[in-house]
C-alpha cells in the first residue's frame, strides 16, 4: 500500500468511528423530556413586563452591566417590589390569566 492509501484508510476509519459514536449519543430514550410548565403564559408575560418596567432589562443589556452595581441593585429591588405587588396580579389578568391576586402576587 502506498502512503496515500494508508492515509485514506486511516481517515476513513476515524470518520466512521466518529460518526458511529455520534449516532450512539442520539438515543431518544436518553434525551430530556419536555414537561408542561407550572407557570402560565399570562404569568410569563406579566413577569417580562415587570422585568422591563423595573429597569432590570436595560441594566442587563447595558455595556456597564458588571460595573454599575448601584443601578443594578436599584433595578433588582424595584423588580422584587413589583413582582410581589398587586400590580403583578393585575398584569396577569390583563394577559388572560385567571389566578387569584393573592396567589399570584405572593409568589
């Protein structure tokens, strides 16, 4: 065998080995199973609205995210305040949720 044939054989064998192990990892029985969320769509949308209104979204997208700690802490405090307020329950109802205000706001 020439060196070209040996090299081609080695490359083919290694490609087959890699492809075989890649297929072995694609077992559907070992893949994660999607489960239903415990949070409604309305709750997610309400949380997103509060995240934006609190200023936390703007802080986390800022170029000074790691340096502007005072602004981030203020936004986190505002987010926590809004998240536990009746306003959150109002937003959930606005987005079509049916959870009672006490159950939603206390989360």
